[in-house]
C-alpha cells in the first residue's frame, strides 16, 4: 500500500520483511500486492438520477484508472458515512473521498483520517470545518452560482409580468451544502425585482417522491403561487406530477426552474414542462481519479476545483438530449 513514511522507518520495514509492512501479506494496508492505489469512497446514497449518474461515473472511472475502489452507500445518513470513513481508516486505504450528506459534524472523523495520514478529497459537496487542513481538496460545483443563475433567469423572465411572481421553493436535504447555497444564491438574485416573492419553502429531500408530496401540500396552501424553484430535477419532476394531478399545466400555469440537467429533467424541459434548468454535472469520476493519483504522488493540488457547467432553455435541451450521457 502506498504510504508516506520516513527513510528510517522505510529501512526498518525492509529489514523486517516478514513483519507487518506496506503491501505485505500480513493484512496491513489495502492488501494489494500489485501496487494499485486503493480509494475508499463514501457516497451520499441513490436519492436521484443525478446521484446514480455520479456513482456510475466514479465506479467506471476507477476501473479505467486502475484504482481499487471500496464503495459504500450511506442512504442519506451522516452516521453511515462516518462509519464508512472509519472503516476505510481501519483498512488503511490510500485515499478517502466522499460527498458529505450535510455540511456540519465532520471534524472528528476527518481528524482521525489525518492522524492516520490518509488524505481526504471532498466531492460534490463541501464541509463547514474551519480547519481546511483536514482535507486535500474539494471538487464540485459552485452551488451559490447555480442558485444565482436560477434567480437571474426568473428576474429576466418576469420583466413583462404585470402581477406578483409568487415562488414555491423545494429545498434539498436540510443542512446539505447544495440546499443551503442554492437557496442563498437564488434569494440574492431575486432581490433585483421586488415583485418576486418566495411564499413557501420546504425540504423535499432531493427525491421525486418527496418533491411530489411537498409540492401537493404547498400548492394547496398557496394557490397564488405561479413559479416553482426546485433545488434538483427530481423534486421538480415530482412537482410536475403534483401539478398535473391538480389539473394544472406545468411550464404554463406554473413556471418551473430546476437544477441538475439529468436526462429526465432535460426531457421535461424539451417538452415545455420545465422552463429553465441550471446544469450541475455528476460526471466527476475522471477528475477525481486524476486527483487521487496526484495526491498519492505527493503533488500539490488546488484547494478548490470547479466543474464546468452551463444552463439550458427548451431549445437547448432539445439539441443536447441526443448526446446526453446521464
């Protein structure tokens, strides 16, 4: 197993060839005798089409890169991720990567990884820790910018509106970085037009089923709402089902803005049921594997690495769908 050790310790390990050592047969380390890097990845779960595509990208990219991947699904529970990370520490993997379920509460387990000299890479979501030495880098989207793009589109689209623009917001999982940031970015952007008002905002857990359930309740409570802003496509798709069941026409009676641009969302956009989508790419696998190799080689990497993303209108969705990978 690849591990940073001093020259003196390395020499001692060479002398004690039959004892516990890097890449030995004693069970210490990752157990790989072929020199492969071992990556422990703790995934949020499988709550959406985005997450499924993200998982596939990581698994396929690890295989292509020749990296031994140990993968766990936290089922959207922080305690499961912490347990998985501790398991990876005990297994002495070379690198740990994970997409945090929420932003807070990671310092202790990250300190444990640091003490074990196992570098950590954050993917997709950030942590709120003030000690940035606890992780090597964070690769992912600018969620605040995503919320801002959504709000800016609504401000532009609402210029000709004569009456109030009443928004229902379906938030992502409470405490999650994308939920916090997409909400704040959107709020900042819509300040430009005083007639735009968020009349209700509630956690939809990033899932289609919960998005439908929450949308049903909020539209009943706020029949004046004429815009829906969902923090991901899946919740927006659930809201579409709720609106159609109530006899309303999504995209017309209620304008819909979402974030992600997964294939189902793009299809709904191409059909006019969604009006605007801000892209958040899940295909982080290739970049992650490259970073893993750099970190293991002791190379310095940027502390914050952004993914390249765009936005889509109906016509742009129609053009992009044939080649969409997720």
